[in-house]
């Protein structure tokens, strides 16, 4: 079962293939974009051990030298970017060549940014190997690295030419990584599709075991993101809705040093729960909505509160300060994505700091 979502962006349009066995079809699907039988694969060591040979088998006679980076969020910085760009130049990657990002969101963001700036832009293919990357970071063209000031503050919009989301590779994820990826899946129902959220309430507990349901969930998530990206490619309006939960999440990631204490999708799940709690406190949605969100996250075995994060955290005031570095700050004013109900998210800057602090303190 394979489904295709088209991202219609004029001369930057591309297809996202979602389904089983796509790694084995990589050569056939990438061949139309090649000017010579060679690609350049950038991945990380853990992913390489699981999937690099399978990708190379699928590429067939296409030569595929690979750079193996260290795993983890720490590689997504200036040093990792320099290492990637210099390796591609050492390999004599030309402007007409294809770079393949094989890995999760960290690799996709880093490699996409390297491709955006190498020779003023080379083409790249996303082969996401995590649920989070398949439903979110591999689609839409956002590429970036982190700095000491915060997450994803240096980057570029650079669309891939193709995305291959092979749901079979998700079988290799740890339960924690799968649940973290699910944080981005449930976000789509919460921000703009109440019917999808109902479907998730009924089916999500079986996603890790059922590739057909998994394909449906990934395809629907990708379609929702593609529709939003088509309307607002560079995040001037509607695309900000995709950051539901992320204002809280990015502050928590900074507070935990971008470490394994908190995975991105775990932060998104906590952020979504807090966004609905804040929305309820402000009288924007019913009190039942945050309870329903929390109940579903609990049924999935997911984090919901600051108290679910191991170790000490900064004070609520310090976390609010970290939010001030978020990319959604406009003219010094922090914008939040809140909700009038499940599936009814919107962007606002009219949020009293005291209410945010109250939510953070209660969650801790």
C-alpha cells in the first residue's frame, strides 16, 4: 500500500510517497532527478547501521558515498553544518547533483540547510526514518540548525525534490521514539481536524503494530501539512498553526540542553496539553477540551506536564524568558497558538504573561 501526496509549489513542487517498501524502490523513484548515476547520502551512525545498506540496495547501480555523523541533537549546529558542507565539497558534489538526507528530523534539518547553502543551492531528497520526520520535518522545506540562542534560529526555506516515507522503517524505532513522533501526529488533529483526532482516539494505540493504519496516519498528516504549506510556504500566516505546542516545547528543549531528557515530540505533546490548558483558562475553549487532550496523551503513554520531564527545570519565569527567543516573536511580542476547541487553533499575541506563568507553575 503506497499513497502519494503532491505538494503544489509551482516550480518547487514535489511528491511525498508514503507506504511500505519504499526504500527498496529508491533507485527507481530518484532516477528521474539524476544527471549522473551518483548521489551523496548524509546520515548518522545509528540510522546507518539500521538502514544504509537497505537504501543502497534500493539505489541499485547508483553510486552512494555516505557521511556518517554522530547521533543526537548536538550535531545540528555550526560544527555539524561545517562537517557536512566540507564533506560534500570534498566529494565534489556538483550543483546538479542530489543529496539524500537519511534519518530523523535532526538529519533532515541539518542536511537540508547544507543543501540550501552549498553552491547556492543543490537539490536534496528526504528519506525520513522516524515517525516525527515522516509527518512533519521532512515536508515543507524548513531547514535549520540550532545556536546557543535557541532552536532552529539559523536556516532557510529549501524544498526537497522528493520525500520517501517508508513506514516499514518505523518498526526499528524504540517505543519512546515512536511515541515522541506521535506527538506531531496528534498535533494535526488538535490544530485543524477534529475528525482526525476522533480517528486517532479510536485507532492510534494500534499504529505501532499495523502498517496500514500507520500509512493512513502518516498520509493524512502529510496532506494536512502540504495544504497549509501551499497556502503559506514561508510562514507569514497560516503556517504558524503548525507550531501548536512548540512555543512551550522549544523553551523546554532549551532548558534541558537539547538532550535526551526531552525528545522533541515529547515536548510537543506537553506543549499541546499546556496550550489547551492556557486556552481554557482564557475562556477560549471548554474545560472538557484540555481534559480530553490529556486523556488521549495518557492513553498513548505520553508526557503531558513539566513534572513528566526528569531532572530539575528552571523556574516558570526563566522558562517564559526562554520563550522570548522563539521564532514566533514579532516586534518583541511573543505569539502563541491557542485553540477555541479541538481542531480550531489560531495565532494570537493577546496572552497575559501571568496566565502563562500560572499554567507553567501548575504543570510543574
